[in-house]
C-alpha cells in the first residue's frame, strides 16, 4: 500500500481490452486480478481467425517487447502468463465497497469441476460422457459434451464441467485416470482489496432471432457473422472450409446483410465494426474459393478506421466483391434447393430479385447478459441502450472515481479503438494509485557460473499417463542419463501440479546443474511455473530447454509407441546437446533516463504531457508555434454540447502550472540520436540549441485541414469549410436567420485516388453544424451531399436527430461529384440524384465543404530523423494498426492523435493517455534487460558493411564509428534473426543458436 492506496487493480472482463489493460498495468508493476465469466481469456476475439484491415492475426503483439521475463512470451491465443496477473476464470463480481484507492470486492467463483493441476487433457471423460449439447464456442455448428474444452486452441487443454447440463452420473470421474474430476465442487467466495477497477466486459452479439424477417434458425444456410467466423477458422467445425448447413456443400454464392440489430428504432446506434468484418469475411471466403460470388447489401460502408477504406477498395476491385446499397426488408427460403431468395430495391428505384446459396447476417453489438446488474453493483450509470456511460472529454472515466471503462462496455468499437481505451484506462489507474517510480524488479543479473555448474539435468513428465501410455518413460530416462554432460535425471507425474516442480528444483540445485532439459507438455503451460520455481530456488541463471513430448510426440503417435519413444530419445539428445554447449553470457542491461519528450503542443500533446507528469516524470513539451492548443483552438462545439474552448483553457492552464512540464514554444527538434531509454535530443528555440536526455519520445504533431482547390472555394466568400462555418456560427459572423438554403458537400479531397482514406470526423462536423443552423433557422433548407455517412457508434443518434430536424441527406456517387457554379455572385450546386436518375440543381446562400484532414508536411523530415515509417498517405505508421496502435517498431517512441490518423477530441484524448502509459511503463523500469536470445557480433569477422542495420526492424543495431563494426543494443533486440540472415560474412549469430549448437543438435538427431 502506498499513501494509503492499494497497489493492485481488478480488471473485469478478459477479452482483448481486459488483457491489454492487464498487461499495461502488470508491466507497470501493479498486481492485477483479471476475472471473467468464461473459463478462458480472449472473449469474442478467440472465435475469430484474422482481422481487418490486413487479414492476419497479430494478437501476440500486445505482449511486452522490452522485457527479460521469457514466461510471458507466448501466443496469447494459447493463454496469458504474466507473474503480476492472476486470472480468475468463471468469476463474477458480487459486491463492491470502499472508495477509490481502497476498494473491497467480493467475487464469486464457479468451480470448473476439474482440477486443472491434475487434468492431463486426455479427453477420456468427454468420450464417456453421455450428454451432448450445442457448442457455444462454435456457435451451435457442432456438438460438445457436458464435460468439455471450451476453446480448442488454449494450451492447457484442461476440461471443465457444464453444470447446467451435467447429470452427475459419475462416469467421467470413474474414467479419469488422474482423479482430477470433482463433481461435488462448490462455489467459492473471494474477497480482494484493490485500488481501482477497470470495466472491460465487451459485448454480446445481437440475437438475430429477434429479426424474424431474416429467418435465422428457421431457414437453413442463414448464418450470423460470428458463425461465419467459426466456419472460416481452421479450428472451427468445418476446419476453415465454408459449407452450407443444409447439405454440407460449398456454396457458389454468398450474401451479407448489414446492420442486423443496429441502426434500427430500438437500436439506434452503429456497431462500428460490422461493415469491416463483413468485408474481411468476404475477402477470406474469396481467398478460400475464388469462384464464389459474393454480394454485400449495405446502407453505408463505414470504413472510417485507418487503412479501412483501402481494404474496402481492395475487396471491391481486386476480389470482385459486389456492393449493393440497399436495406433488404426480408428473405425467403426456396424449399426445393434451400437457397435464400430476396428482393431489394436498388438506388435507381428498381426492384431486383436475387438467389443465394448462403446468407450471412452482420449482427451488431449489444451489452452482455448481466451487464445491467453488474453496473448496478459497481454503482455505474448506463445509457438508453444499456452501455456504461462515460464522459466525452474523459472517455475511460465513469461516474464513479476509481472505476474506469474501456472498449465495447461503453460503446460499440473495433479492436484498435478498444486497445487504445484499454491503455488509457491503465494510465488513469496508474495516475490514481501513484505507484512509486523505478521499482522494477524484473531486471535480473545473469550470474557467472562455476565449473561445477556446467552439467545438465533432465526432467521428464509423464503427464499422468498421457505421455507415459505412449512413450516408455523409464527407457528415455535411462537414455538421458547416459548422454554427455548429464549429471541428474528424474521423472514426475505432474509437473504442472501446484508445487510439482519446486521439489525437483531443489534437487537440480543440489546436483549443481547449470543446464536444464524439461520434457513435458507445451511450454506455455508450464514455462512460467518452471521459471518461477528456478528463481525461488536461486537458479535464475540456469539455461532451460523445453521439449513438448505430449502434443509433439505422444498425441501424434498414439498408435506407434516404439517410434514415439525413439523420437523422444532423439529430441532429448538434441536438447541436451544444445544445453551442453550453451554459454551463460552476461546480459547488457541499460539504464533508462527519467524524462519524456513530447513533440506537438496540441490537445494530444498536452494530454500526453499531463498524463506522464501526473506520474512524477519530467516532460519536455515542444511546440513549433507561439502558443499551445493546435487544432482545438478552432473547435467551438461538439455534438453532445460539451465546450471545447473550456477544455482548451483548462488543459493549457494545467500544463503551464505543472512543475514537471517544461514548455518550449517556437521550437523544433534539431538533432536526434540514441535508443529506448537513452535518447539524446537537441531542441532549437529562438536560434538557441538546448540539449536534452530523455527516456521516451511521443509524437503528437497533429494534422491540418485541406484547403480545397475545387468547388469554387477560392472564388466566393460564401464557399467555406466546416471549421470556418463553425467559427462563424460561434462568433455571430453568419446571418443564419436570413439564409434560405445551405448545401454541404462531404469527402472533399478525401476518399479519392490522391487520398484514399476517410477523414473520420467530417460527417460528425456536418451533422453538428447542420443541426445548429436548423435550430437557429428552422425554415432554412440544409442539404448534405454525401457518399457514405460515417456516423459510427452513438453518433448515429445525432444523424437521426438531424434528419428529424429536417436536414436533407442526399447521396452522390464516386466519380459523379457535385458541381458548384458561381455566376454573378449566385451559387448553385448541380448533382446527379441516384434514386431519381436525374440532375438536380440547388440554389445556395452558402456552400460548406467538408475537407480532408491532412498529415503535417513536417512528418517526412521528422520520420527520417527518428528513423520511423510513414504510410502512403503521410501519417506515421504504427507497429501494428490493431494490436500496437500507439507504438512504433522502434521501442521507446510512441505517437497519438492526428499524427497517426484523423480522430475526434475524445478519441485523441484516449490515444494520448494510451501513449503516455506506454512511455511511463518504459520510464518506470529504471533499467532495461534483454531477452537471453539476442544477436551478437563477432568483431573479428564484422566488416562494418552495415547491411544488417536497416534489416533490423527494431533499431537494435548501430555502427560503432570508432571500432568500424556494428554493435547490438541488446535491450531492443527481439532475437528475430533478420540480421544473421543478411550478414554476408557470418559475423552475426543468435545466442543459444550458435553454429556449434545447431550442428551438434543435428548430429544428435541423426
């Protein structure tokens, strides 16, 4: 406890947002309790295989990079293993008492019915279980037993009992060879003390049965989008092959119906992700079967996220996916073929009949079951749709101090926005609890070993009888004892059992073994436990080599015990040989400077500075203009009625009064060098060079508004931009009361060949300003000419209100943009109306343009100086758009706000807080220790050619000018081996993978 505050946090919900928040908090030194109603982590994400806008996985990129603890470095699909995170599966929150900093939480834990430290995952219990029910993980597309593994990808493969369907017949308990099943297990109440709570419960898919017009679960071959995800997944019921539910055949035609459970009277919001996941599923289906004909029926394609519009263009132009703008009213079943029939009114007003072999309903996001009760328990308010209420300018703060919210718990979101908010929530927790700095205990010194500690110990686990029933354990144990360098060999029934390795660790210590070979199950199951036991026994320097005998040998050779045993012997021999030749080299830890540099004094930059300074770090805030505020200076109102100018005034005041923040106006960065934790920077201010040393850098350089060259913008004072209109409305410079007609034109300078991206905020600006005009002058005709309205999330409600107020929204097609004429000072706008198929001319007192948000022109020079990448559009390119949205591949440098991509005020604030937490996590380490597997350079062989330097994606290599060779910044090296692959002289090797080790392993294997 620090200053009377508990140094722990409870994260409710173990979906992707909860995992991210937990990791950020745990990496900052906090004890984290992560609870979920499910038995596993990952939430809905685990049911998906790939994500937009790049159609690949990447969940593992949430894991920390600059960390010496190998126990956390596993695929997150397999499980979460972090020493500071305690996962509480099948656990609900029953009561919350206390106040921020000192909460007492009562939890109720539903028993698994299977002891995880004794279950070997053999599956005999499921084979004998007589109860068969629909698999909820596979969305009812296949059956499971009442004792089952929920997620087939999870490493533990531990079973649990479905108490709602279990008859307690006892057959499974009788069959279990390990006595792992407890049919009398009782619910358990836990009481924990935490300083803060993060609500990250995610969403539930909308129940498509409520839309009876679409025949879900009445007609065969009608799937929901999550069912489609399971079909497309290699771990799904059809192993990634798309099949009709009626006859099992691969469909030749497929249709997606959008906005099922969204943008309706009862659910008047956009679920934000549906358009893009439908496009992704269509692309994946096309990649699996290029001949399939796919059509997406939609109202608006809301491709507003970074890279999303290009992904849409690729789906349409490269994959040939058809897009039809209409809302399908109902579907019918062809009882002869089980095809799905529908009729849709096209934009030209004609009705077209369609027949598809399969239909996918893109269902929206709704709060999960029990969310209202949970919110009541926590004392939180919910909105009219049941989501947790949050503040526009404090998007992760709830109405109760000490409780924060992220992801779809507060509004429908996609993965990237969820992870940004998760990082922001972690930042708010750390700020609240004021964890003391430089208390990082993960930095470990690799001790020099003695000659007595060079022997190898071998430990073999029989996993109950899961391994031993196939492989002759005694035989391979005797084989191992005879291998060169082996000083100790033993076997265990269950290494994963609590304390199962602790006793053996003491024996390894007594044998003075400096090398350890463990032949058991997956490393992701026992790796963390083994490493912790070694530390507890004072053996943290021991080199450990894992062999997966269960999944890699026993399970794949069940019918070949002799071959399996021989294979096991070879694997043990190879591991022992690698261990024998391993040299324990002292790792080069590096110190971390205690300050941060923030480039840009707009809203995002100021929020980053404050979020870092609030945790006790010095911040250098550099702004090239003569005052702080950036683009926020020109924003007068928001859709919800908040006051941006008050926010600006309060933020500037807070920055100027914070003693930890140094502000440099009329300044810019001149020189830059160094690496994570140790950056040397020169700031140029008023022709004076100011040298700085900082540990992290955050880019918040902002963006700018495109100044249109089209639509007579420079020819008439009555043709203005949305931001200019907003200022005129606020300052009384526009005589709205006497105006008869205003025409707004969307997508000016964006979503075109030159700038193929959506500027995200323009539609909201148009809705906001059009409603303001209508409020002041209801008789004024306001027309909004648009291509797709990007009113995502709860902005949809304001879109509806604008239409109800009389704002007329008219669509125009790409390539048929409106034409503005200025004749004798009189403005007219001509455009082709798709439904009428005719040209319409509107007279306008004012034409308002919604221009693109542009990246700063200085981005290119700044990116070159900091060795960072830009996207084709000129924005900074993050490490991974989904799972590392504020990071770069060069650790220690982060970004937020318009520097990355256009976003609104609340989103910019959340992103600034997320970037700040990434920086603070680094600054709080004090020292950086590399992973044991890093590259090293033989100075006698290195010619200094520098081919390896640009090959390194992490900026971990630099040339030593004095020595004429390349050196490795070990704390940044991720052991990927790219440098070793390109080195023409063989001077670069990876530790633990030297030529001598690899060739000796090959010899041992043959």
